[in-house]
């Protein structure tokens, strides 16, 4: 499900275009928001989606976050060209929470321009490696690779995204991992790199 606050913020932004009589942007973002709602609705009841569908959703999500942040946010999604996105199935909406955390808990507190990069590449024949990096404040709790089948939830903190990964690891009975590290440890804004594995199924 989309965060209600996110939906509220998007509608406020569109309302701003309407009130300022910026019809072109209002119509564009209204159409894009309708597309985002349609994709989200199509996800309802599904446990798996194609990587192509997931990336389309993430592109829309990030475009609306940029609408809110303006020039203070840039982003990029990089997917390995060897991955057949239309034939690769992954668990639904596992990546978006990490992007949201990078923006709202990493970049926003700096009150400066920031960027987020999502990198998707094959790790093995059955797993994708997902890397989300940002130029934000950095994260307080860093940890090296943790096998999510072996660690208890309390050891990983309250992050919903990590809890979902742990549940996915348990339900799929696959040794998934996650780790966090600083992107630029010697700088004021250290940034964060979150790396984790997702199991894949091919059509």
C-alpha cells in the first residue's frame, strides 16, 4: 500500500499547480498520479510482479518525490542490461521502502541537494542484488552482511523494510542478507549504502 502521507503530499502538489493556474503541469502530474494509482491497484492481491512493473512503479514514485523536493533531489535507476525485466518476477514492493528511507531519513535532514541511486544487478541465477545509495546524513546503526534466516528481528531494529526482508527470507527459505555502510565515511554527510538480495522467479 502507498503511504497515506505520500498520497496527501502528491494531491497537495497537484492542487498547487491548479491554484496557480499552471494547467500544463497540473494535467501532466494528474495523469501520472492516475497511472501510479492504477499500477498500485493492479498490485493488490499479488505477491509477485515482474521487475519491469516494479521499476515502472518506482520511476513514478521517485518522480513525485522529486516534485516535492524540486532541484534538491536527483535520482537514477540502473538495471543491468542482461536482466530480462519482463520475465523476472520478484516479491512486490520490496525496494520502495529503502528509497523512501534514503530520501526522508537521509537526504531531507541535510537541507541540501541530494541524490539517490538504485542499482539492480544479478547476483546469482536465483537472486538479484539490490543497492540503494544516497548522499544523506548517514545511518547510525551500521552492520555487515547479516543472514536474515539466522538473526532475530530485534537485532535488526524496527525498520519495516528489514522486517519484510526477514519474512521473505523465512517464507522462501533462502539465505538472504542485508547490510548498511557509509558511502563517504570521511565527509560531513556520510551517505548510506543499503545492499540486500531478492530471490527471483522466471516466467
